[in-house]
C-alpha cells in the first residue's frame, strides 16, 4: 500500500463530526456571579459536553470553567433557551 492509499484510508475512517450543542446560563448567586466574571469572561454561552436524564455537563466558551447543572437550573445558575 502506498502512502497516498494509506492516507485516503485514514481519511475515510474518521468519525463524522457532530454538531455542538450550546445553552446559555445566567448567574444567580454571588458565587456564580464571581465565576461568571472572573473565569467565564462574562460569556453566557456554554457548550454541552455530556447529558443524562436530569443533568448537563457544560463547559464555558473560553474552556476555563465547567460544571454539572440540573436541566431545571439550580440555586446558582439559570438555564435560558
């Protein structure tokens, strides 16, 4: 097998890209407001990396802060559509 053939085979074996899902969050508690300003650069959008029946694992756009949050929100964060 030539190098070009190997390269074509590797390209065809790559997994298809999936569309990223995002949610917006609003800080409610003083602790969340502090994280929002100092670690999330005041950006509301969060990428959803994992999901189960009741929770989302979200990562800030700048990749500096992440957490599990209930799909209903919690005392620190509100999820907005």
